[in-house]
C-alpha cells in the first residue's frame, strides 16, 4: 500500500475528476444549442487540484517526520533536522526549552513545536519553497530531484496560474481553459506524486528499518 499521504491525495482529486466529467456532460448538452462557456468549472478544478498538491506536500513531510520520531535517539536524525531542532531550542525565549530534549522529549518537541508550525505556515507549493521545507523538517532538500526540469517548471507555472485564478478578476480576452487542459494537469500531477512517493520511500529507508509503505508501479 502506498503512503497515507498518497492515498489522501488520490481521494482529494476525486472532486477534480468529477468536475471534468460534469464539464463534458454539460458541453455535450449545450453544444446542441450553440457554443457556451464552461471554463468556470475547469478553473475551479485548478484550485482544487492545487489544494490537493499542497496538502500532499505537507502530509508527506509530516508522515516522514512521524517515522523519524520513532527513532530511539535524536542523534539518529538527519543532520539538517538536528540543526533545525537545535536552532529552535537555541533561539527560544524559554531558556529551559533545552530540557525538553531529554528522555525522548525531543520527539514531541520535533513534531509539535518544529514540524507543525512550519507546515501550518506553508501555502505556496512551488519548487524552491518545497525544497526549503523538506530540508529543514526532514533533512532532504533533494525531495524533488527525482523530477526532470520540465516537471519542476510545470509545478511552478501551475502554482502561479492557480494564484492568478484565485486572486484576479477574469479579464476580457483571457485564454479559455479547456477541460482537456485540466485533465492534462490531473494526469501530470498524478505522475509527479507517484515519482515523489517512491523517491521519498527510498530516502526514508536509509534511516528506518521497520516496514514503511509500498512502492507505486510506474
């Protein structure tokens, strides 16, 4: 079985696929009466798909962090994660915060005080931001290195397009967003998530010996 994050991503894209089906059904009906604009549906699908992508990034980082918290000693964590925790404790206004690291207390501090606040503040899932997040929280800046440069560029362009849809009034003459383009985005991001899930499984196995999740057939 794939990661929990992967399975949740699949569930979150169900509504996007429903929008695609509704678009096609309505197009078939309305085309009998003349051309009609339906890309308010496909544009809504973009917002949902980007939300699913952002949530996947947050969830997979959280899932890996939860696995790291099963380690016996803080010294077994990736170096970058130890640096993140050390900086958090060092810069905290409570001078006694360092005492929470003892006797396995680092696990709760790591998950609740380091990981969760940073995930809560994450809201622009572009490549650079994802790499920074994964470097600090799971010690792996190379989270997206499994993707080709074209895929990484497509992520940035897609997130930018989502922002345009979400924050701007549609302008006269703006390009029509076809349902076929929405379907293309859905298929492309599914392949991206498949690749990342397998890539992060290989990374996690270098630290965790217990059973994790299964690879996805590509």
